[in-house]
C-alpha cells in the first residue's frame, strides 16, 4: 500500500488480490484486504485535501465487469467497491483479470482495466484536475497512442 502526491493528484495504490480461482501470489482473504483498504483510506484522507485521487488496485471492485472471469463469475473485492463509493476518486485503475479489460462506471466513478501489457494492451488517461474531467482510451501497442 502506497500513497504518492504528484502535482495536484494523490496516487493511492494497493497490490495483491483477494482469493481468486487463479491461486496467484499475494492473495488475501476479503477480511484481510478490507483491513488493508481501511489503512489506505486513512492515508488518502491524510494526503488529499482536494479530493483529487487516482486509486490503483491490482484487484478490481466486485461486480464491476472488470472482475468477470471466463465462465461469468465475478471475483472482485466488495471492500474495494465500498472504498470507491466512500472516497469518490477521479479514476480507478485495476488489473488482475486479464480477460476483463475495459472501462466501467463503479459507483459513478470511472474505472479501467487496460488488460495485460504482454498482450499489447494499455490505457491512456487524460485528467483535467481543474474541471474534474477524466477521459480514458484503451489502446494496443500496434496502434498509435495519439489516435
């Protein structure tokens, strides 16, 4: 768990994952993850007096569509979804579920899972901190990043 200030933004990040069918390293129970997120929420409060936060989490929020594995099961974190609703970041960036790349609205907050870079996938986020406008574009390495 880390919090960094970058210009007028606060970048708040948390690694690891709740238990998924993949048995990946650094998996936690939902209860453990919830405790970690509570600490992250406190760090966000301490470091952000303007609410301009980008939340980066390896685990996606539960039932966001960015957490849906082959077969249809949702494997995201309910605690992360709750944190998004409570902190209202400008943007949520997630990963972990390679097949669930895309953009979604989670509790009214823009969220993106760019998909795996090893498959050439990435996302470009343009954040206007004055107007609180966020634009996200999914891209592939074979494309021009400038559109």
